[in-house]
C-alpha cells in the first residue's frame, strides 16, 4: 500500500481468486452472465496495466488518472475497510468491463 492507495496490481492473486469465486456464483445464478472467464481475465489485465487504485482517504476509485467511482458524501467513506472489501469493489468494475469486452468482440479499450 502506497500512501493510502491500494493498487489492484499489488493484489493480483487475491483478485483472480475472488474473481473466480464471484464468476462461479454468477454463472450458477438465475440470471447468469453472458461473458466468459477469459473476458474477466482480460478486463483484470487492462485494469492492472492502467493502474486501478482506491484512495482510502478520499474514497475514490481511480483508473488511468480518472475517477471512476467515489462517495457523494465524504462522511460515507468507510472508516474500516479490508483489502478483500476493496478488491470486491474493484471486481464490480472488472465484471462490467468484461461484459463490454464481450459485447465488442474482445477488443481492447
């Protein structure tokens, strides 16, 4: 962790493990996702290369120097948050991008 920033690339193994668990749950649900796990791993790769990170002090999730998620009220920023919680939040973006990758024929964004 660098100066209150949690980078996805520093937790690759954990992210992949949690992505596999979450993907397994989603494909067995009543409304399974249409993308496959290769789309998820490609999305993970792109986010790691683009330096996706969460700033603990500001509550902002940043990708390629652009804020992609933040709390509308600073008082909503969690005071106690685990690495797993942060990775789980990252996976929301990863899965959304995996769907976009699938919809665009696997093209890199």
